[in-house]
């Protein structure tokens, strides 16, 4: 929990889920710089406003407070790919005494607002996601729309600016402040508005898997913008697919942190009697997983494996003792901050959800040392497969 002082007031903010061991803040200099700029320039925040890519709701909470001060009547919408961001935003709005009705929380796959007078963009790590969202939002903009991007200096590159310029209009960047920069874009009349050209963008994409990927060899994957390994299979998952456990029967299998769904889809193809649950906190990931699964198991030639697609914080809502096998390629970052907090929550949730005798299989880089954490949690951990860079670990719930 930490305080963010803005021109409109001070807000106590948290990341989600709240973890007293997590030293990371719910805001940074890029958030503060954007808010200061809006106040210093006297920006009119009373019209329809969108915040794209907010990390933990800092921008949304502060702008909601500013709009209350200005007796705003327009709608404020937060657009994010992250379920955790939405949870954090709700908690931060509530803590600030701002009713949830003041802000609409929308996913990056939802229908964009019909018109925007202000667009604030927290630059995402994925250029693909930025490209997709700018294309989606261009029809809602007009030449008078205030477009403001913000990010740490290490997050804003020439390629970032080129996307704003190419899709929306002339763009420049500011001097650095708080180790952050702002992006200032003037929407061009021939690129924005209801008839904005190319508004659909290029996403989702589809690509074929290599021949050494087990049950999915040579099959296709569907990926929405911003999803991990969106345009090609990452080498860690490729290694995992070659070493998945061989199981047959009516298992309940969970692809935890499913991303584009290749691991769970491979498990479904290998065991047609299994029930597979795909879980992720990313709207785009879950949509990608379902598309990948349907593409590969929706024909008369394939077995009709039962499948569920669950948006949420890992296995927090899974009934204890209800799962036979959890397959997991955990991220070692959380909203661009390097941290093992997500992996720890995944491992703990898996242990709770597994029945006695159930197994957790994890792939990870050797240097991350997951075996030590898993041995403390499960009391056992063995190496099922390894190469110079990756290990596949197997744990059994006793």
C-alpha cells in the first residue's frame, strides 16, 4: 500500500492481490508525470475519457477523482487486458470513496466507446497490443481529442512513437521527468473518426507449430494481441510440450496461466477422456486459448474433450481437491516488474486445488530455482526433464 499525491488529492493505492511481502508500488513516475501534465495544461476532463493500459488503477482512480472535482458528466472508461488490474482498480476506487458507477471497466476485446475527448495511454510492453488498441480506438477519436501517452524512459522507443504517428497522427515526446516520458499526439482528420482506415488491425494471428511439439505438431495456434508468445512458440513451452505427462482417463486437467492455450490443447488431444480447464487473468489469453482449442478439437475427426475457460486469479476460486493434474509455465514478471509473486500464488493455488495424489508439472528457466520453492510447499519435487536452459518439475500432493 502506498500514497500517490496528485493535483486533485492524495490516494492510497495497492496492487492486487494485496501481499505484505510485495515491495512493489501500485504506481510509478510515469503515472505521476501524466497526471501532473494534465493538471498543468488545464486539460478538460469533463468529456468522454478512456484510460488504456493502466497497471493497477492509479491513473483511473486519480482521473475519477479529478472528474468529481470538475463535476464531470461524461463517462470514464478503463480499458485493460488484465483481470487483476480491474480488481485493483475496484479496490482503489473504493478506498478513495469513489463509487464504482463513476468508472466503466472494459476489456481490450470489448466494443470501444463511440466517442472520446481524452485518451490516456499507459504504454504496454507489447507493441502488438498497442497497435491493436490504437486501431480499435481510432474510430472514437476526432481532431480535437487529447491523446496522451506515458511510460518509463525504457518503455518508449522509436517504434512506439511510430505506431502513434502512423495510426493516429503527428506525435512528439517530452523531456524525461521521474525517469518517464510523455507522448503527445495530435489526431489527424484523415486517420481518426468513424471512417478511420484499417481500424480492424491485424489481430488475432494464426501460426503453425513446429513438428517436435507432441500432440500439437504441425497444428495451428490462434493468438490475440499482447498474449505471451503471440507470434511464435516460445522455447520454454516448446520444451514443455515434448515432455508432458502421459495420462489417460477422466482426469481433471488445468492449464494454469494458459496463454494461447497450446499446453491445455495438447493435453486434451493426448487424453480425450480428460476435462481440461484453461485459466488466465488475461482476457486476450483466454480468448486465444478458446480459439486454439476450438480450432484443433472442433472437428468430427477429433475427440470431444470437455473444456472450461476461466478468467481469474490463478486457482483462487477452484474447489479444493478437485483437480488431478496442473500444467504450469509461470511468468517471472508481473505487469513488467520482475517478481516471483505470481509463481508463488500459482504454486500455492495448485496445491490447494489438487486432490491427494494429484500432480503439478512446471516448466521454468533453470536459474529461477523453482525446485526449492516447490519442495518446501509440496515436500517433494523431482526433475522430469531438463536441458541446459529449462527444467520440467513434477510435484505430487501427499
